[in-house]
């Protein structure tokens, strides 16, 4: 066997203990919140048939799917041997003969597939959450990985706007529990965007308009004006746009003023989507009031929020952390047709997801990880000789029986080495059972952070460690 | 887009909510136990370089690796275009040109790779656990999947037999916590098997001997005798073997008698491994006594336990559930050379793992899942009209703030439909806020399992649900 210097594939990561513990802290809060709101967990396989995945993410997405080679002699499968003609015709001709499976690209398509396959067993409305990794053969770059987790929650089978209100509550709860109190939950509605397009007189294309609006954050009003002019929007249309985008006030006021502005700007009463958009947002707002939601200062009805329009049909959401320079950490919206591609039309729903990598970076930048979110072992029992080792064993057992993570250094070594071990593993307490301590039936508990030492009975050691 | 009837790849599984919750119950107990014993979590990527995976699992294992196609135009990679000559030469010639990555096959090789890559940051002894899925392109069959979880815990960088004793403690704790009290933890030592081979006079080959012994459970003494005779073992050797295998008694007695039997049977004092094997087992036994281990009746020094001998060099373990007809649910052992293939010799360690699919089946067969291990939502608030909906919202919020998973049926529907929803989702309580209840500031809490209804104030509802 040749000796290699091992490495991992570009865009993938090892998560060492300290990072896993912190990531699990975030996952735990998200999971707990989803469950408190009645969402049940679903897990789908990593491997999906390419027939399920292909064509669902656009041509670019198809390129970014990781495809898995058929097992065995993949060139000579029954009825699908690869020929020199296939080879000459290129990868696209060879691919279907050598690969039938791919890696999960997101959690939405597998969810849709699951709903279709199990539609007769599922009780609708179906509230599911799913926290699993996905894979994309993207060019790796800073902050973009080829393997990363998504945390999705969706409700399908109901049009109730209660779901939208609860998405705001869940976003708020997760962020506040994580300590990310300086956040903005942006909400908008696909219909409102459509009405704005009508108000502009139907110039240019909707896609051009929303693509430009989406850049407002980055290129500012002037940049957007320039881009729209280049794309054929008249100066009048652009003025109308910024009049509408400039409507200010709190949530309720903004709704009212925008309604008036629609009428002025000529959004016709038959623009059902547009007026429904305002009504929907109004209802979501009322639901939140009835819920006694107390974070309205963090909720922003943002008419400029666009988000991948091809997919969403109702309310749309996006969350930013105000005091960190970072893209959105959460987003979602309502869609009309989740399962149409699998032959089951009319399944509408609403969902959202959290980006755990970004949340992690925010917590780290703001130093918001609780100090115990890096710890696994709470107490290390020192081992300096055979007698201290023997004395440690029953105590070790009792600590664990009290629910305390504890370990005995497995060899009688120099204390310095054991201190280093505790230090590097982030173990907050060291328990010393020297002959003097044993003589009085006690142990010396050392707080590794302060260096403070206390002579304690076992019950006191347990109490101190549990109190941590 | 053509309409398809979707499916999942052979040998993979969707885990619906009820199953995920039960699997998480098992994972939670395993994880908690690992952590109480000072093991820290590690996660490695799903995708590994084929250079890391290939050659580590034997030729059969290489066949069973899932290989991932290079992205982009995989036939025409720079310096690695596939030619007609490659095609003619077959899959083995084409493979290295079109696939560089594969799916994780187990957790041991990625762990070894991690240790080598991070050896300068890791503090040894390094205690890590890892709970992640692995993939094998095996022929799918009942109970054998292409994607399944492994739950591994290993300590590397110490020879202390404390680790072996703690493996017994962890196996015992996980099984007892799960309620699988009728189990046998078998322990043996590679050196003991080697000594037995010497005692037989060095006839035949070691592999033949252990392969035959391993079948004792299945084919009985007569079968094994026959097989050994066919493989060239003399009648005397076979008699010696059964004399040794027949040594009875408790753990300590068996050790003593086996030592005597070794001497009688001519195991020479220079058979260091053999005598060290007995000493190691003796020390593990003492450690357990010092730990006040109280499950010795479940621990069996089983001289016939062999387990894949190529890998292990010291103690070996295996766990069976006595009252279920099923293979082992856990196993492991000590190894000398974890990272040699990656150029880092001398890293020894000891590890073990649990098979979560088998544990799941045992718990199901013995009806040992706790009743609340299937539940996500604890309380459904009924929604019969706009007023009950409005009244429900602040109560819903307060239930969740009290840590209770609760949901409001999202639409005003017939009560029957809402009962069905609760029933099928396994929700144990329904809270009714009709006009009569609201008039007295109370709610009617219905226990869905018994049909019993109580008129309660909100604080009483909370107390009842938390008490569940």
C-alpha cells in the first residue's frame, strides 16, 4: 500500500469537536423551535434518482448536481453499454448510461417527492422540518461550500396566513434565543411586486424590474435608475417606482399608503394579485398582533424585497443581521405548485429555511456562543499513581450517574501533561484525589479558568459541576 | 417538463416523522453516553477523495465504494481526456479519469485521515465519537441498506486498558437505558486466540481455525469438528481445542482455568501475546470491579469470539440481545495501526460502534420505545370559527413559551377533521376554546387516548401538559 499525504475534496470541511458542539447548539435551537410550532422531522436519502433531480433547478442546477457512477462495470451495463459513438458524442450522451443517481441538491425537491410518494398516508396540512446536508458542484470560494446543511420548515396543504405569521414568530424566536437581537425580518408579497410593475405601465420586463430592485442595497438608487433606463424604462416609470418604493411608515401605515398609491398610480381593481398581496400582508400583521408578537420593531414590510421570483407566489421573507456584514441568514415564502413536476398539482404551501453556516459566523463575530457551548467533558479526574487511579474509578462512575460528563486521564502521567490535556480540550474542572485528600474522604476541585481550588466532598463536587 | 412517478434508489430509505423521532431517541442515548465518558463529536465530509478510500477495505470494498463523477465535462478533463483506448480497456481504465471522489464507506478511515491531517493540533489521547451515515454499493436485501448510520467511539494514543473497561460500561449503559436489559457483552482477546492456535500444535492455518470457531453458534460442535478435520486439523488438536473452549466458570475462574489449560496444552511462556491476552482481560475485569460495575451477569468472556481478525490486535467485543433473534448490535476492539496507510505509524487505539438499525428493530420487537418517543406536538388547539381562532393565538404563544410543542389547526374546519389530524399525528391532547369555555376564562382539555375531558384554566393546562 503506497503512503499518501491525505486531503479532503475542495469545498468540503472536517468539523472538529469544538465546531461540532457549536453547530449542534445552533441546530438544537432551530430544531426545538420548529418542534414547538408543531413541525415534525423528515429525513430523505442522500442519494436520489437523477430522474427526480434533473430539470428541477434549471440548466445551471443540472450542471451543479453531483452524479454518482453506477456500481460494478459501469461501462457495460445491460442494455446500456457505452459505445465509441457515445464517447464521440460527449459527456451528455455518456452520462445517462453510466450514472442514475445523484446527491441531494436541496431539501425542497426531495420533500416534494416524499409528499407525492406518500400522499395517501400523509395527513394534511403536513408540517415538516428537515435538517440535512446538501451538495452542489459549485466552484468553491470563501463562504461557499460543496457540502453544507440546510434547515427547512414547510407547511403544505393549507392557504391559511396563520402559517406566514408563525414563520415570523419562528424566525424571531430562533434569532432572539441565539442572542441575535439586532435583526430585521423583511416581508413582502409577490402580488405587491406585480402591482408595482403594472403601476409602471408595463414597460420593460418584470424580471428586469425586479432584478434591478434587488440590487438597491448594493448599487443604490442612482445605480438602479441607470440600469432601468438602460433596460428601456421611461423616466416617468422610474419616478413612479421610487414614489412607491419610498412609501414610508410603520407596517400598518405603509400598507394603507401603498393602497392609496396603487390607486393613484393606476393599479386597476382587476389586479387581484396586487390587492390580495396587501390584504394578505394586512392579515399576517393582524395575526401577529393577536399573537401579542412583541418584536414589531424588527419586522419590516420591505417593498424592495424580491427573492427568486420564479418560485414564490405569495408572501416572501428574508432576514438580515443588522450588526454583521453578511447576506441573509434566513428566507422563504409561499409557493403554489410544489409537486406539479411529479404529477400532483395543486399542492401549495409556505416554507422557510435557516443558513447555519452564516448563523455560525454571526455568532462567532459577535461572540455570542455561550461559554459552555464548546465543552463536552466537564471534569477531568487526575491520575498520578495507581492509588489515585483506583480511588477515582467509583467517583468517576458516580459523577456520570449524576449526569456529569467526566473522564479519568487514562494513564498515570505528569500532572503538567494532564493540565494541558484539560486545557486544550476546554475542560473547566480538574478533580485531584491525592493521598491527603483521600485521607479526609475529599477531593480537590480546581477551576481551570480561575485556578481556584476547593477541598470538597463528593456531593459538593457534584453540586458544583451541576450548577455550572 | 415530463411528469414522472418518483421513486428513491434501491437500498435507500425515507424516514417519516414517527421513525425519525424514534431514531433520534436512540441516537440521543448513544450520544449522551459517549459524551458522559468524555468523547467529543467529530464530523467528516460525505465526499472523500478516492485516493483516501481506495485500498483500505480490500478489493471487495473498493467495488462497493460509491464513486462520484467529476463535475463539468467529465470526459474531457485537462490532461485526462477519455480515449477510445481507455474505453476499450474497460471500466478500470476509465474510472480514474472520470471520478476522483467517493462517498464515505465507514467512519474509521475518515477518522484515521483526520488524525493524520490534524495530528499537530490534536491533544492525545484523543477521544472522539462520530455518528454519521455511510454508503455501500452492496446488493440491497432485507436489513441491508446502501445508506445507513454508524455510531463510532474511539480513543487513540493510549494503551490503557481503562479504555476497554469503559467500553463495557458504555455498552452496558446504552443498552440498559434503552431497556435492552437482556443482553450479553462478549469479550475476548486476539492473543488468547493466538495461544489457542499454538496449543493446537500449529496445524492448519490460523484463519481456518478462527473461521471455523466463528461458526460454532451456527453449525454446532459437530459441524466445527468436521470442518476442522477437512482443513487438516488432527483429532488430537480438535480435542485440545474443545477442551480449551469448554473451560467454564465466571470471568475470573475462566481466566485462571484457561491459564492452567494453556500450560497443560503446551502454550510456551514465550507466547507473549497469549499470556498478555489473559493479563489484559484480568486487568479489564479488575477495572470493572473497581468501577463497581454491577452487570457482571451480562458480561461473558467468550473464547470463541473471533471478529474480523486482520484488524484487531488486543481485546475484542461483541454484543447480542438475548431475547431477539438478531446479529450483534455492537462490537469493537483494540487495533495497533490506525493511520499507517497515511504515513503515520504507531497510532494505536480502541473503539467500538453501535448498529442503530438493529437497535431500532430490537426496540420495536420488544415494544420498548417509550410512548412519548413518537410524539412531536403535545397539544392541538381546535379551530372552529374566527373567534375561537382569535382566542387561541395568545394561549398558543403562552404554551410555547412554557416549552410545550403546540399548534393551532390552521383553518376553521369540522371538528371531526381536526380530531383525525390529531389522531394521525399522534397528538395526545386537544384544547377546545368554545364560547362556553371562553365565557368562564377556561379551556376544555381532551386526552385523545382516553377521551377524558377537563375544564381547566390556562395554568392548569400548562401543568398537565408539562407533567406528561
